C-alpha cells in the first residue's frame, strides 16, 4: 500500500505524467483559469516564481503577437500585396526603387509566428498541468514544492529537462522552422518568374504536384525517367558495392590468404583519399582525350581521331558511373563486413563441413544470411545515401548528356542533382521543394517497408 501511494504521489509530482483528459476533467477552477492566465493556479497555491515564469512567457507572446505577429499572419495568407516599383525622384532627377513586400519574408515570418503559437499552446497546457499537480498534492496533504525545490530537481530527477532544453530550442529554430518553410514553398509559384520583392509569388495549392505527375507535360516527362534512373542507380550501386565488398572481405579473411594486413591497408588507402579528388581524377582519366582513350588509340583499338564517349553517351555514361562507384564503394563495404565475418560462430562452419556442405552451399546458407541479417540497417542506409548521391553524378557527368526532351535535366541526373539544377541554376524553388518532398516520401516508404520485412526487425536474436 505504501509503495502504491508513493507511485501515485510521484505521478502527480511530475507534470509530464498527467494526461490531457485527466487535467481537463479533474482540475479545479484555478487550474482551468491557468489555461488563459498562465501560472494563475501556481500563484494562488503560493508557487509564485513558477507562476510568474509562466505568466511572463504569455506576456512576451502577447506583446509579439499584437506588435508583429498578427501582421505576419496576414502577410502569410496573402504572401504580400505591394510589389517593388520605380518612382521618379524629381529633386535628384533619377528613378528610385519604392519599398515593396517580400513574399519570402512574409512566408518565413508567418511560419515563425505559427511555430511560436504552437509553442505557447503547449506552454498553456504545461501551465495547467503544473497547477493540476499542485492541486492534487494539496488534496493529498503533501507539501507544495517551492522554487528552490524546482531548482534542486533540475540536478536530479529533472536533469534531462535541463540538458535537453537548449538542443530542443536549436532543433526548433534550425530544423523544424526551415523544414516547414521549405515544404510550404512547394505550394507556391516561387520560380524564376516570381522573384521577390520585384515579383511576388502566391499560393497555388497542389498545382506543382499535379504538373509533376500529369501525363504529357514536360515536367512529368522529366520526373518519371529521372525517378526510374535514380532507382536503378540506387539498387545497382548498393547491390554491387555490397556483394563485391563482401566477396573481397571473404577473400582477404580466408585462412590461405597471406599478408592480410597489407591487402586491407591497400584498400583502406583508397578510402583515405577524399572522394571528390577520386571522382575528379576519374573524370579526367575517362574524358575524350584522357589516358584511357589515348591508350586505346595507341593500341589501335579505336581510330586515331576517335574516342569512347564515356560521359557523352547515355548508356556508356550510366555504365561508367556505376563502375567508378564500385571502385569507390567496395573498400567501405570491405571494412564494415570484415569485422562481422570474423564474428560468425566457427562452429556453424565446422558443423556444415562435417555434414558435407560445399563452399557455395556454406556461403548461401550461412555466410550470406548472417551478413544480411546483421547489415540490413546498413544496406538500407546505403540505399538511401545512393538515392541522394550528389557527388558521384555531379562530379563525373554533371548529369549529362543533356537532353532537349527533359526540363533542365540530363540523362544521368538523379532527383537530387535535378533538384540542384532547378534551384541553383533555374531558380525554380517551388519545383525543387516538390522534388524534395517526393524524395522524402519515396525513401521513408521504401525504408520502412523493407526494414519491417527483414529478420533484423522481426527476430533480433535469430543468430545469437
């Protein structure tokens, strides 16, 4: 009974343990007022400092709301109404730019105001929960914590709140707000023809998404081929690097291989070279007048004036990119799989050999299932990284060869490199935001479905 009372007391001592419905149904009038006048219940219950902190937060928000927030919400709805223009200054005899609205700032300030409003709603509920917990403590004859008790709790049971406060504020300011801002751009016509403050942009709903999927449109005619190549590239790059890296690790790790440390060092050395240096070097090696074509001409394999179009022919470019990525990615896989190979229980191999299993059977029945089981999260991460593999495509082929059939995209462009061209080169920020959202949806759906169907998720202890 004493243990039950102690747990019940602790439930009311920590505001986070009280549910929304519980606070609303069981609270007294002081707690209900605390929804509107923050900290009222705490002040009435002689928790003056705590109550004043809640009240100060509400006052600061109201000052912000009436001085700037309401106007920001109005601009958020319209995204600006006054465009920047030219006005003739008779005194100086020149034209000057008149002050206009900036749709981008209207959108940004509106998002900030909405996030602050969501935050103040959360604080309102925390104010009511704090008052509710104090109310329950008084009903049970328990002492009401003072401000000094609150300070002491930050060193003990509420230490996590103290340590996590600053990171959470940082996440809200530098992750959530920019993320919401970029998502909302997908629902506007913020493109090269609508550059504020000279040309304001406005809300267009889902028209950007419909244009991306509509049959016969140039955007759709670009999106689907680029998406198809992105998925082919991601699957090919992930599978080739994983399988070849695993085979290389097995080859070095086998008992008959001499100089294991030397071979591992040689492949690790290729990892130590910055990736962009390797990619730019490969681009030079395989260009029209690079060493590969020069050697082929010298051997008479191609004509004296001919060259193999490694990056100017669509098929050759795609094959070359995948092969170069194998050279870059295999050492990483070799390193990560080596440690796992060395930890596979030796008795599994011994039992298989006693039963007469051949080397291929041992590989397919023991080694590969064990490796896939352990490395499934890593494989999914690699697949995600390859879909967003900007460096390999941009530094090798630049997305080329170019195509008049596509909307500012090349035959080897991935969604991420196409997004880069649309935003940095063409200033079509709305389309870039749409592609960013679609990439996120594709990756999250594929990753979740794939992972939930694997043994790593269903049976963690299968190989223990």
